């Protein structure tokens, strides 16, 4: 492992690397080892003003660059990401703590979105119809709108900003990225690669910081739209502020994902899949299984089979061979997750597997929480209601599929849900009736590919148009219709 260290992360504004106007820097450490990785500025509204001004100036000419030419930059970016793939994996693992295998999914999904957006000439086509009336034709175009921004979370440092950036610039807009201040280094490296493309100055910009930078983005009059991924409470705030400041908004919020298991499933494959879904990335992903619901006789089997399978999870530093789960992101988050485990015990849930005492030899400074399993969890319990965002899995019981669907649909969050079954009838019923808008049939992580849209329902999503796929083209463009008559 090549250790990654950046003394002070800089912003990227107008094609130049610039220091933040803030004097406040926060030290970042590897969550598994405690090793210093560098520091990130907290940023100011002046940083945002500079980035938006650069993006606004660039938009006037970038919008006129032919879409095929804009797309070629993304082909080149894709190649650079492939050439630097192993380095990007290692940076991701060092700053987040996830395993190298999990970082592969993170970086690969980012590349997938770059590849998809490179097909923008076909995706951005409008419509036409001649002779809508005597001698009159109608044509519609999709036109870029200006400066857009993304506010990214910590859990997928490489991938999430690339749910947005490639589509925004391919459609002719300019862009500002605000990475999570907890994991700035993946985006720093990706912007170094973007710099090699020699894009016109100001087309892509990056501003580091925390709450002040977020609010400056939300309030800025020259930003046309904002993409956000994070907790539901903040997503709702982002959506409300964008509405007040007349911005487009796609705000992806939190999750409490339910997985339903019927007794006719393939048990060995299903259990392995559920384990990966619940404990991959230490449970710190918006598509992680949080509640697994056994239908009828499946409930008793779940408790035993999950507990047995969890013994095979190896917790440790993500570069180490055989490690299948890393630490949580910070000491503060570790305490939060441990607090949820304590609440579950106090509320009367059965603690089947206890991850509170987890330690990893050779890494005493890691933010370790072992895989944890509760049984006899009810929807009224805190651990049955709130998003834990850690390696804690809860088992509920349903008498039949109807009750399992009803319990899932009763939750105010509706990001993703899955079912394990060999019954086509059960799978179809589940897909038609379940509220979450990303669903899996014998799939634990129901993550749509880049050419499909990504986003939840109810309290898990605020906005109209979701991330990537066709929705991205609509989000980043204004549809203009021209009704034409030539005398």
C-alpha cells in the first residue's frame, strides 16, 4: 500500500489550484489505522463565489461546444480513471476504511457514469413533428441551463459526485463539486485527472468545506440547480432552500431498507447475499439491508443462519488480504452506532451477535464496530425506525407476505427493498406493491446501473428528477419547443 498524504487540500477553481480563503483546517486520519492523511479547509462563501463566477463565465462558450466534442472529454476521462484505477482504489480505502473490493465498486460505478454520459449525443436528442397544422412544424431541443453544483456524502468518495458531474458537463453546463470534508482525497485525485483533460477553464470546479460552503451553494443566485446526497433531514433542508431560491433540486436522503425472506428461497445464496448487503462498507451505504424480515417459518431459520454466517466476517484494515469489513468512518460515528446497540438492548430486542467489543490486532486506533445482529425487533423500537448507518442488522417477523409488505410500506423512508424467493408470483406482488423505488429480486444491493435512474421514494428523496440515466439529462437541461412556419 502506497500511503497517501496531502498536507493541505486545495480547491480547483477556474482551471487553477487555489488555497481556500479559510484559515480553518481539519485534520483527516485513516479510520482504520489512525495515520494522518492531511487536512482539508472548512471553506467560505468567498470560495463558492469564486468557483461560481468561474463556472458562469465558462458556460457562455462551453454551451456552444458541440455535444460530440464535449463527450470526447469524457472518453478521455474514462481512460485516465482506468489507468489510475489501482491508485484510486487505495486512496478510497485509506480515507473511508472500506475494503479494496468495496472500493472497486465505488470507483467502478464512477467510471460507469462517465461512460454512460459519454453517450450524450444520443441521450440529449429532442423531438420533431412536421405539419402539426397547415404549413407548420414543431421541434423541441434540450438546452443547458448554466451552473450546477453537487454536495456529496462521505460513504462513496469516488462514485457519488460522478452521479452528477459527467452528465452536467456533457449536456453543456458547468459544475461545482463540494466533496465531503471527511473524505476529500478521492475527489482531489479525480480533479487532478480532470485537470489533465485541459477542459476550458471553469467548466469543472471543486470547493472544499463544511456547512458554510453548503449554505453558500444553496443561497447562490447564479447556481441553477443542486444535487445532494446525505441524511433525510438535510436533504429536506436542501430541497426547501432550493425551492426558496428557485433552483432545481435532486436531494437523495436516508434509508431504512427492508429485505423480505420467504422459506422457498435458495437459503445458502440468500444468506450470503444478505450478509454482503448488511455489512458491506460496514453498513455505511444508503442501499444496505437494515431490517431482514422472515415470513412465516423463514423467521426462525434466519436467526440461526445469519448468526452462523456472520462468524465468517473478518474485520480489519481494508488493504489486508481476507478482510471483508472495515471500520466506521470516525470515532464520533462509532459512538453513535454503539449508542444504537445500547438502545436496542434497553428496548428488549434480543442481541444475537454483539459487535461492541470488536478489536483488530495491530490497529488499536481503528474505529471498529463488529457485525451486530438483533432478533425480535419491532417497528416501534428505535433500532426498527431510525437509520443506524453501521454494521447492525435487525430481524423482524411477518406472518405472511402481505404483512411483510405492509410493515415495509409503513416506514416513512422508502429508498430500497429486496425479496428472496423462488416464487415468481411473490416476486411480482412485491415489485408491484412495495413503496421503495429501488427493488431487488434475490439481489441484496438494489443499485441501478448508470443508464437507469437512481433514487428513493417518500422521505428518502426530495425532488422530481433522480440521479443518472435519462432523468439526469432532463434535470440538467431545459426543454425548448419551437413552432415554425415559413411563408
